C-alpha cells in the first residue's frame, strides 16, 4: 500500500510539473498577445509586417527589414550550424576514441555555458575586424558576421540533443545493418540517423529557436542599422531591435507596444517552426 501511494503521489507530482510548464507557456503567450496586438491593430498588420521604415521619432514602425534580417540570419546559421552539430554528435556518439570524445564534450559544455556577451565580445574583437580586412569592407559588423556568430552559438544544443538521440537508437539496428555487409559509416548515415530522426528534428528546432532568439551576441556584431538585409551590410534583427529600444520606449506608448508586437512575431515564428517540423516528421512516418 505504501508503495502504491508513493507511486500515485509521484505521478501527481509529475503531472503538476507538466501542467505548470504548459500554464507558464500559456501565460507568456497571453501576455504577448495582449501587449502586442494593440500596436498591430493601430498600425495595420500589412504596414507593420511589410513596412520598410522603422523610425520611432516619426511613429513609423515597419519591421520588414528586421524580419528579413532575422530570417536570413537564422537560415544561414541553421545551414552552417545544424549539419556541423549533427556530424559532431555522430562522431562523438559512434566514432570518437573515449579520451578525444571526453575532450570534445568538455569543450562543447564549456561553450554552452559561456555567456552570450562573452561570445559577442570575442566576435566583435576578432571576427568583425577579420571580415573587414579580408573582404575589404568599410565595416565588418554585417549580416555575415551575425550568421557566423549564430552558427557557433547553436552548436552546443544541437550537438547535445543529437548525441542523445543517436545514442538512444537500439544497438540491434546497427548490428543487423553490419551483418548485412554495410560499412559502419553507411550504417550510421542510413540506419542510425533515420532511426533518430525525431530527436534530430528536435535538435534542429532547438537550433532555430536559439538562432531566432539570440540578442546580446548579435547586437555586438550585426551593426544594428535597420537596412534591408544584404550579406555584407549592417543589419538589425528583431531581437536586437527589442534589446536596443525597450529601455527608452515610454510605457504605454505606441513605440513600446510595437516592440511587444515584435516579440509576438518572434513567438509566432518559433511556434510555426515547431509545427512544420512536427508535420514533416509525421508525413515522413506515413510515407514509410
């Protein structure tokens, strides 16, 4: 009886923790909608999303340059960072000698725990001058610098989640593939990776969320000019726009409401990415 009651209590505790997480997410979403919708209603959804001018002094709040810069930076970081993180995780989980694997894991953990401002400082003092000199640019703080910085910052979560997903694949799958004459590399890529696709998709979603939501490091390398994005020009992302202007936006003003509208757009983008990845996984399973 004691054990049965203990199991019930623990089950209720786990349920309470899960419901708490859902409730917190719902509260955050509700707060963003309540704070961000007034500006969108006043400005209009089309002018807000497609407007090319962001100027609080003249009450022009078009976020198209910021939105496109965020999308381009995220896409570039994902294209560079997610494959690198996946192959690093595959190396650590399947091919690396124990000592080397421990060394690489330690470096990844250290990078994961490094504050964003420290990473941004290194990018500002090393990456930005390097790009300026190598590419003969008037300024090195560009969209390219932001992409490279975000690619580095999304490596730790992608590696950690991908490694756990690969390690969870039953050894019998690989043994059967090897018994049929496949090489270890073929087995890892054609058997292990497809079997771990749910975890790998979660890693990709986590990387996209990290890239979309990073502000401090990007603030130090992107230039923070609300231009239409170009790879070798200074840009301002959605997150950096909030970080720069929230401190001096007057409470209750249209400016402050527009900044909350930007946060709402970011929230919706992250939700859409997770929904699309979930649908893609379900479609892949159905095709099989």
